C-alpha cells in the first residue's frame, strides 16, 4: 500500500513536524518554521510519545458564548478530554502563529479579546501573513490539527448547505475541507438551521464517510435526530478507531470521517419548540433581507433568544458529549498506533 502523505496522516510525529516546518526549541515549545505551527509543550510531548490528543476549536470560546461563561466552558471541555485520558489541543491563531494547544494565558486571551477574528481555512494564509489573531472554525481547526498530526477533532455541529442554496450557492467551507483532510470529526451532525438532506448528499458526493455513533439516524444538532438515516453505525470507540484504520488501508484521496454523535434525548431541545422558533427565525430573516454570512449568526441568536436559552444549553450538551467521545476514540486510536 502506498503510504499516505504526512500532510494528512502522520505515521510518525517527527516526520509531521518536519513537514510542517517546525523545529524544537530548548524550552520544549516548537518554534515557528516554514509553516509556523506552534504546539504547546503538553501537546508536543503527547504527540512525540504517541499519546492520544483531541483537537478543539476556539470559535465557540471567542464567538459562541457570553463572557465569562465562555472561559468556564473552555476549561470544562479541556477537563473532559483529560478525564478520559487524552490531551486537549485547543487551536487558535495568535499574532500570526497557529497555536496547537493553548496555555492559560492564551486561553484567557481567546476568551476575552473582542477583536479576535473568525478564521476558516481560507483565512489562515492572510492571517498568518498579517500577523493577525483569530479563533478557528471547523475548517480552520481541522486543517491545522491535521498539519500537526492530530487525527481526532471534537466540535458541536458542522456547517453545510444553506436552505436557500439554489439562489445563493451558500455552502460551508467545512465540507470541501473535510473532503481533502484525513481527520475524524466527532459532531452532533450539522447545524439544524441548514439544509440537512442537501448537506448529506453533498458529503456523499465529496466522498466523506459519515458514521452514526449508536444511532441509525443522522443527529439534528439541537435534536437527537434530523429524521435522515445514516448508512453505517458503530457502537463503541473501538469501532470508530477500526473505521479510521480501514480508511488508511483503503488509501485513495484523503478525506475525513464524520462520527455523528446525537445529543442525549433528555438534553435535546424540545422538537416542537425547535421547529416553531426556527420557522419564525427564517421568516424574520426573509422579511429583513438578511442573507449571506449574516444569516447563520442571526438564526442562531434568534433561536437562543426565543427558546429562553434552551437552544444554547442543548448545544453545550452536544459539545460535551462529543468531546467525551472524541477523547475515548483518541485513546483507542493511540492504542492501535502504539
């Protein structure tokens, strides 16, 4: 079998670090090289010894939650990863340097600096060139995690195809990035404000593997089910790690594994409330002429306000479950590689 390029799947961390242009400093923190990835000492040591590592996005910290709760949640999520026996690697770009794992000072900065931009994959190059700072989205986080040699990434929900795609051609960069990046993303499906059936069709077209975790239905982000079936399921973290290993054996174009993990039924948003408030939000957006990049934050804010914060709590419940599962999968994956 032809070995996958280290860009997407690092058979050895040292090779991955060299490919990324990193060199180790005497202090134990990697210095900026050609590409400029800078893992924290904790993450670097974990990768060097083949320990399990879980990538976490920073957008939820900088842009998704009110202060000071955002910092509390960030610490909680990292704690959940550690409790499962893995090392958390929260990812952000600070002063033009991609940081893979944040120390306490950096985490506080991401949580408290209102000037931080939102960085998807397309924004990384100009941000690095300008020495800018920003929180990474799913696409930005997945790319940087893969470059660093991290195979497992936990988030809340993916972006996808928007409901008015026929007129706007609005599709999240997450989908294209996952089609060309070997990483496992543990998520609660795609945001329910999107066109879920169209997003699943797009993932199929792009060759992105979607596997349900203990479910035969694709999760609905705030909801346990979107009502759409999944073709494949696994019942434990070892099963997910087995699919990851099989991906590497199959070869071909590198692409992601989406491990779809539903929010527990007891913690989901009430489905009737969800459907009613979402319909109202979509109607309000149409009346106000809101579209493009403004539509997603408008709809999410409307849901939070008009569900009395229940949608936010369901979102956080989903994120917690995804982080726990991602850590368990990372432990299984590290055991296989070891």
